[in-house]
C-alpha cells in the first residue's frame, strides 16, 4: 500500500489535503499525534514581582499560559527528556519578561524573550488592560511539553478529516429534485443527467438528502474507506507543514520503540 498525499490548500497556519490509500487507523493516528504528541512550548511558571492590575496573579498566569509561542522542535526538549537531568538548561527552559505600566493595553507582543527563536506567535493577543498607575512586572518561564498533559501545549488545533464521498447517478430522469435539495449546491444537470463536477465532490457532507428525494432511487451515496479529506491548523508554534511532519515523525518513533520492545521479549 503506497499512501498518497494531494495538497488542496496550504498556508502558514492551515492545510487541506487528501490522504489516499491509507487506513482509518493511520489517518486517526496523524490527527491524534498533531493534537497531543507533538511537543511545544508554553508558559507554565510565572514569577510575579508586581501586579497592581485588576486581575489576580492566577488569572494573569492562566492567560500567559495560553499564548502560543514559536517553537523549534530540533532545539528544545521537555525537561524530563533533557540531557541536563531536570536541572533546567537553555534547551528545556526559556524565560520571558513583561514589564508594563498603565494606562495602556498589554499585548502578547510585549513579552521580551531571552531567546530570539521563542516569541509570541501572534503579537496582538490582549493580556490585560492597565489603567492609570497600574503596573505589571513579571518573569514568565516556558517549558516544552505535550498536548496530552494540558491544552496549552497543544500545537494542532481544528485537526479533523472525513472520508472521501462517492456519489453515483444512474438512469437519472432529470427531475432536478436533488439539485434543489443539496445544501452545498454541488449537483447540477449535465448532458447525461444529474452530476457533480470536478472538485465539488470534496464539498459533499454525506448528508444523503439527494438520495432521499430521488423518487427513482437513481442516486447512491457512499464513502471511500481508504481516502480521507484532512483539514489541519496550527496554533502558530509551528507552521502547519512542520506540525504534520512532526506528527508523522512521532508515529514513526513510537512504532520503532514498540518494535524494539517486541524484539527484546
Ligand atoms: Zn535541560
């Protein structure tokens, strides 16, 4: 079985592609790996030196934790896997500072990182609205970790797939009922009766309304069990391309670890 990937849309943060000749288990594996097994950086420790804002320290820390940070998977590792043995070195701990005085809105872009590779992925996330005389001075510490530990370490967002729809028309009498019924407006009457043109089939949501209104049962709706239409988005810590590659690498590493364990039995 040779898997094939057909890219439909690709931007910095989101991708849409068709994965064909793959099993449902593999498709779901990629989805789950992107959501929970690709480690990323997030703030999980905050030393607050001054906070006279209206937010409690805990609320402020919670907001900081949810800011996506740009991450390089080759350069950073979770503390537990680091060669420093938990002592916290530059490969597993990144410090960012924030110092602001009101009146003004404090944004994620105001965080000053000790490592230029690690920055807020979006500069315009509001953190706190400071009024006249209010101050926030803090050090935020980011660590690398996995999405399965906490959602703040989840690099993949909105990752999902559906099977490739297959819709066939046979002996169509051109009544046009399905054309009107389709909520996605992808069916039209062609030279040989009702049809779905080109890539429009990708928009099919498998609702089967077309088949249900066809009085002569000329329409069959099914799905290709070995072909998947994927959509994936990154929170900005990686480009979506890096995220998918990292997800694949994670699966590969897990599989080879399992192989080693089985061999040693
Ligand atoms: Zn370390």
